[in-house]
C-alpha cells in the first residue's frame, strides 16, 4: 500500500521530526572520555526486581509492566495505569517473554530473565495483537523469522530501490559508506539493489538522524536508550537517534575496553537490522540472527545468518549469484557466529511530528477576506490537459503521472516521468475512470479532468496493483449489485482488538485547543459509536491515549509534507496506531453551519473540520475507501458539500469489523447505500485529505 502500509510498521507511526547534528566518531578510541559510560542501559533498574514473583507488591513492577506493554506482551490498548503488584497479567506476560527468548518459563523474575530484560533492544513489538511474531522453541526445520502483519513487501518488479539522506544532516562519505555496506549485505542474497540518489524527496528509502520527542509515544531518549526505527515497505523511512555516539569504522573493540565503550553504538549493526525491517522482516527467535530483538552486550552484529536469509528470500527470492549455505538446514545448525567482535548491545524504536498553531474560525463569516480564495485546488493545472490522449507529448503529463503514482495507479517503481501520453498513463487513467464510475475512455476528457482536480483523501486507491475500491463490481456469484459491499479495509484488515471497545483520545497539548474545537471531534466520534459497540472518551493524557490528535504543518520528513491552505488536509493511521494529524495551515471552520450558495466560491479556502474528522476516524478504525460516491469513505467530496453523515456503505464496513451497536436502529443493512436518500447536502466546500504514514508505523504507517 503506498502510504497505508504504515499501519503495519510495528514501530507504529510516521515520523515527522526536525533533523539534528548527530555524533559520529571514526573509531572507539576517538570518543572523548567524558562520553564513555559504564555498563548501564535504560532498564538497569530492573535488577532490583530480581526474585520477584506472583503475589508480591514491589516498587518498580509498574515500570516492568510498561516495558511488556510496549513490546506487546501486555495488550497495549488496555491501560497505562499500572500498579506495583505482581498480578496474573504480569505473570502471563513474563512467561510469554521467557518462552519467546528460550528462557525457562518460570513466571518469576529470575536471574536469566532479568539479565535478558535489561539488554538494550529493538523497539519493534514481539507480539502483535496478542500473537507472537517470534516462533520461539520450534523444531530445527521450522523457520524462525517473521514478517510484519499482512506480509508487506516492495512490489513485484521493484527491485532497484533508491535511498537518500536527510540533507540537513550533512553526512560525510565515510558515514554514508556504512549504510552502503549494510544495504550490500541484503542485496547479496536477494535480487534487490540499493542506490544512493541526491533527492531525499524522490528516494524510496529516506534516512535521517533525528532527536527527542517524536509525539508518537516513543521518543528518542538520548545516549544508550532507543536508537532507531524503520518502517515496513513501502514506507521506506529509517530514522536514527542523533544523540547517540555513533561509531562508523566497524573495527572490533579490545576486550579489555568492553565496559567503557557501552556508550558507543556501532552504526552498521543498527543499520543492517533496520534495513531488514525496511524490507518487511519482523523479529526472529534465532539468537544469532540479525533480526533477533536484542544483541548481546559487546557484540557487533552485521553478518546475515541463515534465518535472516531464508526470511528475506521468502519475500523476494534469491540473488541468482548467491552461493550461500543450504537453506533447508536450520539456522542454528548452520552458521558459526562470525559476528562476535565486542561492541555493545543495541536498541531500536520509532517516531512522529511537531505541532503547529492552527487557524480556527467559528463560522465562515469570521474568516478574514485576505484568507478567502477563489475556486482553486492543488491540481488545477490539469485543466490545460483537457482532451489529451494516447500518443501525444504535452507539457504537464509528467505531473499527472506523479498524481497517479501517488495514489497507486502507477506502480511506484519510478518517479522519473516524461510528458509522453504512453501506455502506462493510459492504463492508469482507465483504472481511475473505472474506480470512479467514469466512462472508461483512456482520454483526459472533461468529466475525468473535473474529477481529477478535486481535493481528495491521500490514501492510495490502488495497493500493489490491486484496486481497493471495487469499482462497482459485484464479487463472483453475487446475485445483484444491490447486495454488494463497496467499502474496503486496509491490507490485513487491521482493527482494534476484540477486548478493546472503549477507546480514548487526547489532543496534542501544544495546540491549546478550546472546547468549541474539541466538541467537533466529539460529534465526529459519536457518529461512529452510534453504529458500533465502540465508545470514545477524551482524556487529558496525550501520551496514554489510544488516539492522538494534533495539528501540524509543513514538511513531516515522511515524503508527504503538508502544503498549506487547500492542499492536503490531514492523515490518520489504521489501528492500532491511533495517530490523527491535521494541517495547521488550513482555515478550519468549526460550527458546521451550511453556507449561503452565493458565497460558495469565496469559501473554498475554508475547511469544514467535522467533515474531515469523520472521514479520518473511519481510517483510524480500519476502513479504506469506498466506491460509493455519497459514502463518508469515498476518496473525494463533491464541490460545496459538507459530508458528515455515515451512509449505509460506511456502516456496513465498520460493522463488519466490529459488529453493530445493540441500540442501533438505522437503515436496513440489506439495502445498497445508493438506495438511501442523500441527507448530507448542505453546501460547504470541496474537501481534500492526505494519507500520512504509518506508520508503524509503521508505522505503517505511518495518513489519510
């Protein structure tokens, strides 16, 4: 899914963060003594819990519960208010952790378990929605590698991947060469190749060093804490903590100096692991594999072992020139550990954006005249392409190809588009016309242009070559069109867990939103709770909330920047990421009042907040796009339309995921949405959304 894969990144988000000046050292000996630290990690305090067992109440147990929650052992959607009691929840989580890491499942915080818990480690979850991704303890012939939910990977035919570095980091060639080596390790065993390009915006994989709070609930925390995050394909985001002391030469460290260099991070060790995530690999239960969640203290780990190779080759196949070991053997029975030069233990994680001061107006009449704009959208330039057809070369066709590329109609294998109306464009155009119930002419006719220039949701309509919109087609065997569902879900049909029906939400504190603004979101959430068993409650803690709402602006470092008024408006991530970001530079109208028709053109620079919120909450719940034009989840909204009422197609979709509210007495779900009368029609504005990432994450994920 282009942007929608973000949900998958178990690193759960999109990262929107400013760059930083990272610390790099050519070798260990060049690190100033003031930066060298003794053997301590972010979880060293767990040592005082040695011997704790069920029934006890010990100061610090709440922290270990939060640790298990973060890594998926305690459902990360249930509570953030942990006690210091060693209860059944902790015992169950602890036993699962012990089994995952091939420890004795005692349910007690014994010495081997504590020793393992305090290791710095990858921030990706080991359990996703209660299911372990690590395949621990299986027979030797069983693969121990894992994939992200839905098994995302780079599309077929997309074997030449590009990468670029955040320009603000100003990385030197010796630093970039570390990443080149790390990529080479994966290209050696797959048909994939990796090429550095200068354009950060155009690259498939975007690498940057960032710092501090990413507003995703998982901030970078300075030296020897969380080190980096990477998202599942095709998001391609790879961020590293700029406050770490990064060692770039990869030279083994003298054993005698082991403890003093635990504040130094081997850059290549981190890079090789994170690239595995970029390619779609989850964690492995094989302790000497690159994708194992933790690295032994003092170990430099850069060589792929058989488990890593088998995993990535299951996704992409083998490099025809690869002459490695026999992949039918178990990894642990094949590879001697050649990674063993002592360096340090490592930990990874994820990130997100800084808030902005958004513009809110109680009603249309309160918007200053200087902010009102005529009827224009980000794609008005397409008007000059009216009538273009196959075989022509016309200035501007490259831009429309980029549009189709962005929304999935052209496979994202290239961004170097020409102004030729070629077969690729004709095919994309016909698919678009089919999706939006237009005449499938393959020509940029008036109806198509009129539809293309509408501001719209940024979620892709086509994911890895497959349309998500059903295009009005019944599935095989459907007796009539009227009984066909037109709604869609994110790949893998992610949803909030069955025991998570009371969702909380909070607003970024920095936005300082007033109650009249917050109530708009309350109304939007109520529309979904009316038809499902879900409830939505605002809480004060942004960090603890299931759904985090904030207004942001400008470049988010995800390749899909907010672009100011009347461009991309917002993004929301599929469950359980829960991130909902809106462009703070829009002119948001909060009262929801219809607009006088005569004022229609002048208010196209005003955005109805509730209309955006209702659509985005659908994405937060797991809905993709619908091909029913009057549905909330349709990718575009007609000019001058305020759209806040759920249609039957929206209701059918969300109820397929969560069931019905027992008190819901709405329309007959056997009716097609098109049989309902349109009660949404108060003219307001033409709406545009943008799908962010994942987002995941991962995610992921990573956005409208």
